[in-house]
C-alpha cells in the first residue's frame, strides 16, 4: 500500500512538472508573449488599436506554431515580428488617444469662444444704452 502511494505521488509530481513545461522554451517568444499580455490589459490599446492588436496576436500565433516545426532562428524572427506588432498597436493607441484629446480640446475651445462672444453680445446693448444716456443732457 505504501508503494502504491509512492507511485501516485511520483505520478502527480510528473504531471505538475510536465504542465509547467508547456510554456514557450524560447526567450524571445516568452518576451513577445509578455509584451502582448501587457498590451492586451491596456484598455487604450484594446479600444483604440483593436486591429493592430489582432495583427500582433496573429503574428504571435505564427511564432508559437513555428516553435514546434522550425529552428530557433526562425522562431526568434517571428517572435521579433510579433513584438514589433505589439509596439505598433501600443503606438497606434497613443496616437489615437492624442487625436481624441486634441479633438476634445478644440471642441472645448470653440465652446468657450462661443460663450465669450455670447456674453459680449449680451453686454453690448447695455453698454450702448448707458453711453447713450450719458451723452444726452437732461432737458428741463
């Protein structure tokens, strides 16, 4: 019975260790996965650069597939391309966020200018009537 438990423990340990080895064995590919996961958790990237992030995901899948069939140099190249696609997605998100900020600022400036012009227009009749009253002497 003790021998049976011993075998179960060894079998369990082997299963755990084999589960841990499913991670990419290539450092460049691991780095590309990390970059992709960081980008995927950024809401700006997922909202503003979804197409670019999808391209990065596709490139990463291609690199993962090459890990099984290709040599390390090919995997490194594909991992590099995937990482560059992630960078494109991140930069696209930054650019689109900046464009949105500019559009918001422009709209806000236009709103303020309109408010100022409206205030000036509302104040103009009052100032004209005051100056008109001051220029006329009282007739008695």
